[in-house]
C-alpha cells in the first residue's frame, strides 16, 4: 500500500506526462509526433488508474482492469490511426498536418 507521499509522486509524474503529451499534440505539425503525444496522454491516464486502484481499498483490481482495457483500446486506436495516416501519406506524399486540410 502506498502512503500519501508516494501517491503524489505518481500523480505528479502522470500530470507531467499528460502535459507533455498535450503540448506535443497541440504544437506539433507532424502526424507521427501527434500520435506519440496521444500515447503519452494515454500512459498518464493508465498511471492514474493504477495508482487510484492501488490506493482505494474498495476498488481492489478495478484500476488495473481499466488500465489493461485502456492499453488495448490505445493499441487499436494507434493501429487505425497509423493506417489512416498511411493512406493520407500515399495521397499527399507529406507528413505535415497542414497539408491535409482538404482530405
């Protein structure tokens, strides 16, 4: 069982990961960098689920189950997004997100 200080360390780590992912998704113009930034945000959410599942006595394994479900959902989301990017790249021959406004 984690004490309160350990929980705040993990939550701070998750906050920084989420903010890095958010900044990367907003600022970046490359599609691959945006997808990686979204994965950073998903990792931060998984850390939160795991820490709250470990901290709460009533939820037992619910945090871990949600984290595993979220990992599976993130993998499927990433596979679909990479396929869509590949189809768009074949059409425009660029990875710059500003070139895809008419697709």
